[in-house]
C-alpha cells in the first residue's frame, strides 16, 4: 500500500488490522488497481472484471455470463452452460437430496425448476424443503404436452439408476434425448484446477493447504510426471478426513501429513467438521448458533513455524475462506522461497483483490493470473508466479 514498503512487518500488520476491523473496503479501489496492473492476459482481466461486478452487486450473472472461452469448463459442464441460460425453465427427475442440491444451484444462477418428477407419491404435491411442485411419473405422462419440450435433468447420482430413468423417458415415454441432461454434482473442472496454468520444474516441493481426500497430492505427483518431486507437505484439519488421508497418501511416499489448519499464528479455533471438502474454521459466535453441533476445536499452525527452513516451490490453498490468514502465516516462507502458488479466491467477495494484494506486498514482481473452473461463482483460482 501507499507509503508502506513491500514485505515489511508494518505492511503485514496493516493488512491484518484492516481485515479484522471489517474496513477492508477503505483501500479496496487502490488495491484493485494495483492487482489489475499485474494481470498480463485477457482471460485474467475478464474474470477480474466479472468478479469485481459480482462483488459490488451480488449478481452471479456477471460470472455465469462469461463467454466459455474465459472459463476452464469440462465438456459436461459446457453442455449446461449452453442449455441452461439465465431465465430458462426445466424439470428435475428425482426429489431426493441430489435433486434438492441441483434445485439450489439452478436457483442461484436464475434457472427456474418448474417441478420435480418422482415415483414416490408421498413426496408431493409440494416438496417440503424447496416449495417446488412434485408430480409423479404417471402425472407427467398424463400431461406430456405441457412438458415434452422442456429440459429434464435426471438427478440420481448412481449411474445405472440414472441410465434406467433415461431409457424409460426416451424409449417408453417418447422424450427426445436432446431434452435430457444427467445431473452434475461436482460443479467444476476438477481435472485441470490448480495444475493447468504452470508447467512442472525439477525438484518440486509442494505444500497442500486443505488436503481433503488426498486427490490434489496425487494430481501434483502426476503433474510432475517423469521429473518426479522432492517432497509434499499436506495439511488437513478435519479429523475424519485426516484419518482417511493417512491411509490414502501412504503409497505416495515423501509426503508429510499434518492434522492442522493453517492460519496466521498457532492457536486453537472452532471448526465445522463435516468430513467433506466444506469443513472450515468458524467463529465462536457461529459455533454457538449451531449449538456446537458438528463443531470441534482444532489447532492451526503458521506455515512459517512448522516449515521453517524448508525449501518450498509450490503452495496450493483452498481452505474455505481462511486463505488470507494462512498467507500471513506463510509470509517468511514466501519471502524466502518465492514459490509459485494456486490460491482459491472465491470464498469471500473481496478475496480476488485482497489476497492478490497481499502476495504483491511480499513480492511486488509476482505475476498474477485468474482462471475460473466452476459453473457458477465458485472455483476461481489465482495463480501466482
């Protein structure tokens, strides 16, 4: 920031104070200008502008409306982009958990679910959780003229079950196959995320903040390919996920797994533990609102402390909104090693600016890029090089 030398303790202290005070927007325009000046490609600039408009208006359409060439979507997701534009209508076959999940996603980006189709008559006439009308398959057939040209999304996550429903819709009921979509439950391009912007160097050392199921560590190893890698330091605070990862990561070798969250300092915090990738650090106030149900106390560590003296070449952070504090806790490590980084910047509206600004405080010559891997507002990754 103006008048403060990059990389100093004073700079880090000011950044932290702004974040904790809730007045981060005071310097937001200046931060945004500085970050934008470090973007060297059109894709990054388009994503930056879209997130800036989204942050100021709350309208996710600025992101979902990005042309496909500005989003790293896989082919299945691209079908949804083309078929389910804002303002469109559809039906969901299956009013269970997966159907509810899809309905929530569609609502977020302006697609209307006219009704659920479900063979269980007890689920109608209105779904208790979403308020959406529920019709049976028999009612659907009896009113086929109303629905024949509508898009039908089959929500069942078990493929044989979903395939059987599709076969019945097309073969017995006569729905055109082009009007049927299978549900997507992972709303991102999970294959390229974190690793499709950089190429591997020799002797990479990877820090994985937010290990979840260990998949990212294996992707890192695959990304390194024949070059191999020197070491992995992986952090997973959710106790159940940690226990799973101990077994899953053992065959990798050269991988240290830690049962901690990453933050600015070593401390104990409340943690919403759901054994999924959405487990996260929460405030005590939020824990009290939950009556501490599903809440555990976990330890966080500063990477500067636990990895002191270690060589690091690549840091990935996807830790459900705790990225800012984790970066503060890794300032010395980043200053000394100048690692490349892949950091999630979508958990909080302002992260795409404040996180970028923070790493530029550490190394003003860092190059910043953005890529977006999700169908909606989720999964925007900042690459730092």
